[in-house]
C-alpha cells in the first residue's frame, strides 16, 4: 500500500465532503436548532405577552369569598406571587442547575415567561340569587368597550360549610372563548385558595401556618464515589447517556452515509476505473474510509467540543468522568470502521442510491436497535439483554456507551472485552469490504443481493 | 527486444461466461498496437487485466518488466472506455488529484497542468467545474489525465468512441506525440479503419481467443482476397457475360458496382484488360482487403451465415460512425 496515494484519496474524500456548503449547513443546523429551542424561542414568545384586562363575575351564595378573591386576583397580588415564585424556583433549581444557568434564564425572562405578565382583573360580585344563565350571556357578547367579562365563577352554596351529609361543594368556572390558560389557572387557583382558606378558618386554624407546616424543601443529593463525593445533578445526569450516545451515533452514521454516497457517485460516474488505474481497490477503500473518518472526527470534535465547552462554562465538568471522553473516541473509531466498511461495501456493490436502500435497510434496522432500546438499557444496564448486546457488533459499542454512562457502569473487564470484540469486528468487516470493493466497483447492471455479496466475499 | 506487455495463457471467466480463453499477447516497447474485435470479444477484459484492475483466473501477466501493473502503475496511462470525471470538481483540482495519484510530484504540478490545458485550447477553464464543461471539453480533460504523467505505456480502451472529429484528430496527435516520445501504445477498437490508420500491428480477438496477431502490411499480403471492383460506364454487360470470362471465378453485384473474384492463378492485369474490352469502365480497381474483410473472413468460418452478416453490419456500421473526416 502506498501511503502517499492513500492520503491523497483520504484528503480528496474529506474535502469533497466537508468543504461543501451542504456539509457546513448540515453540521451547523443541529446546534443552531437546539439553541433556537433553548434560547431564542422563549425570547420570541415572551416578546409579545398577552395584555389581559377584564372582569371576573362571581356568584357567591356563601358571601365569604369575594374579598379574598378580589385580593388574590389584584395586580399587586400577582406581582407578589411572581416574586415569591421566582425565589422558589431559584431555591428549587439551585440544587439541580448551576447558578450561572439560572442567572441566564432570569436575564432572558424565563420566569416572566413562565408566569405571564401581570393581568388587570376586576372581581365583580353578583347578587347571590343571580341567574347564572344571565351571567353567562355576558361571556358570549362581543363587547368592544373594555374591560370585557372574561369569566363567571359560580360558587356552590356548600363550598365552605359542608352540607348535611358532610361533603363539601365546589365551584363552576365559565370562560370566554380564547382566554389565556395562564389566566384561567390563576383564577382557578385563587378560587381554590379562597375556599380552602375559608374552610380552614372555619375550623379555627391559620391557613398560612398550615402551608408552612406542609412544605419540605428540596433535598440535596450526593453520590459517594471511590474518590470522594460528587454533587448529583439529576437533570443533567439523565441527559448524559443520551448525549454520549448521540455523540457516537451521529458522526458514525454521517461518516458511513457519506462514504456510501461518494462511492456510489464514483462508481456511477465511472470515474472509479480511472482511479483504479492509479490506486489499488484496497488503497482506494482505505483512503476513502480514512477520509470519512476525519469527517466523523470533525463532527465529534465540533459536537463534543460544544458539549464540553458548555459544561466548562457552567463549571460542571466534574459531572463527566473525563475517561468517558477517551472511551468515546475509542468507541467511535471501532464503530466507525465497522459501519463504514459495511456502507462502503454496499456503495461499491450498487449503481445508485435507490438500489442501496434495499441493502441498507437491514443494516439500519440493526443500528436502530440500541436507539430504540436505549431507555430499557438505561434503566437496567445490567440486564441480560444489555450485557449480551454489548458484545455483539456492530451495536456493542453503542450499548456499552449507554451502560458506561448509566447509573450502574459495567466492570472494566467487560468494557475491554467489548473493545476486543469490536477490534476483531473491524478486521472482519474491512476484510470482507475489501473483497466486495474489488469485485463490485466495476460491475454494473442488476443490483446484488446479500447472498451475492456473501458469494463475492467467499470467492475473491 | 524488451516487451512492454506479455500475457501468457490468460483465462478469465465471469460466472459461466468465458471472457478470455488462454490469451497470449506480446507487445514490444515503443510500438503502437491495436487490439481489435467485435463488441463483447474480450478486449476490455484483456486491457483491465493488463492494468491489474481485474485479475486473471489463470495465466501470467507481465507489464513493463514487472510481474504486475500494480508495481508499474505510475508508468502507465489508462483511458477506460467509460470515461468518468468528478462532475463537481474543478478541472485543475481533478487533474491535480489524478496526477498525484499517478505519482507526480506536487512541485510544479500546477504549471504542468496549465501547460497541458493551454496545449488543448482549454487555457481558461482550469477554475471551472467539470460539469460546466461540454462533453468535448471533458474528453480533452480526460486525455490530459491519461498522459500528463508522461507514461511509458499508454493503454486506451476504445479511445475514439464518442469523440467529435476535432477531438478525434487531437487524440490521434496525442498518440503520435506519445509514440514519438518513445511510449508504447496499446489500444482497443472495434472500428477496423482506425486500427488500419494507426497501428503497426494488430491483434484480433474473438470470443476471448486470439485469431490473428500480425503486422498490418503482412496481414494485407496474406489476406489479399483478389477482388476487382468494376463499374461499367454505359451499358452493363450483365452477370452472365462477366462470369463467362475465364479469369473470373465468382461475381457479386453491389449496387451499381460488380465485385469480381479472380480465379486461382489468374493475373489481375489480364482480367482488367478483358473487362475494358467487354465494356468501358467508369471505375476499375483492384480491391485491397480492409481489416474488416480480414476479420470477417477469419472469424466468419466459425459462424453461421446470419451471424456473419450481423458481424459485417456491426463492423461496417461502426466504421461509418467512427469515420473521422
């Protein structure tokens, strides 16, 4: 094998894939979409808060709820609750999310977004005997002059004091079409609180005191490791296996797909025979696989780098065991070689993408298995299925990655055994692919079946 | 003399089909040889085996003194029948890529490529993508890719098929130029006229077997079919009177023209004098056999009359298609 030629093929392969607008767009679109989801979308949504002004009509046969309802739905109460909630969210997330992230969320108005803007509601009591049908009519009317009637609350007579059989009544809420659900929630909550407060007061108890008694602050979770204690971050911990899985999956599949496509292009454009007059089929295959591996590594570096940079920015690098990054790289190389050999062989065997689909189908189904079962593997990383699957190429590295990032990592010997199996699979796959390459590249016409491919492998 | 190519007992099968059946071939260095035969005769397979793109089931191949073309790839220029390019690549990048794969040094490569592009009147397309070029221009780029590394051996598979007249002349000039430089040229064609015009020596293959291997003048001498073409000026003497001449063995009408096959031992000069006496001719000539005639004569023995006719049509039709001017 001539290394200079292999490198030339590899660099051509890399440039023809990575130095295209389509690739740059494709690579950037994923992080771009994610940042749109995380950062931009909330901003756009909060940019146009609903300016709610309106009246809430209350039919209260108990005669005790209107003052507290009016107070609870006053703008001042909304602001106060918003401030309290903000504090509460900060307290609750402090344990789970790092402070910089909360500050950022606050700056971006995530809390206001969660709460909505302060509504201007006026509570209007109706006479206890008022016909509810008459009140409801106000909800249907198109009143051009503000404030409109937004809701009608009808309290049951036995909502505060129980009826003869000891059961409490409730209330009915009638809404105008199109009322913001956050407003609805606030009204419901105000009515509920008002009823509960009145009931509690009826028993001679203090509602505020009761609320304090019923609250337990969020607990701090710490994982004890051999080397020390590590703050356990439940949210990010749950995301970690998926992140690593995707870091392995996306570059491998992308590199493999590109390899197949460029091989088919070279074959169908007949440029391959010119190439084969200058390099051997093995040199060509090696160069192409290495070139696309560089593409995969570039993707891995971009996405993985973004992830690590993100963690570092929030001082959470401790969350990730750095040896995982090493294993990620090793797993990538092994899985990539196996998948690339398969996809390259398919590309060499067929004449166009349509024919490739038929052969690609079973390969993709096999590769989808860890993706479809990742949830179960995560939940039971030591189950028979997970252990066996982590020794079966080509999915072994994916499954192993999930297990290693799970709450119950496998023993080291299993990891290295899986790597050994992977390396053997690499040699097997490259050997078989080289044979298919040698025969398939110059054959045109009827697309081969899997049986034909196996015959080529045995024959060449 | 040194051999550029030597094939011994090369056999190649694809499934049940025998593509080459014990092919023997020896091409001396510096020669221009033609590999001729109808479509499907095994020409492309033979050339691919020489290039070590395909491997024989049996037999030996020696190229430029090496056991395989794999060891001499950079000294060979190959123009396959199906000539492909990277459509999305710029002309210069494509030539650079192929040049480096052919072992050319990166230093000075761009200047060489520029020189070649100027040489074939494509000086201004170096930065264009290949897909923006006309088919004729792409063909020129393919020629450059084949010869830019100044190979010792040029292997051209049906090089003239699909070329426009201008490119056909250009390719012929390139071949002559490479030959003058000392390169050995082996090309295949199913158009006999091209082989006649270009080659010193032809090898005919049919159904994977070599049926003829000789120099062009020698073939002409051996296969002198002793035919006289005759076209009367005014009155046609008719088949009966022509066949009655003692030196004429067989008579065949071909439109306005008669093809008269001479009897064994007859002198063509006597026959022509007799024809002038019979009826003044508008045309009278001794027909020189073309390679096409020779080929049909040789391989026709193993074919039915119907197959012979089909073969003649193929070679003649192709000859008309491939005629360059």
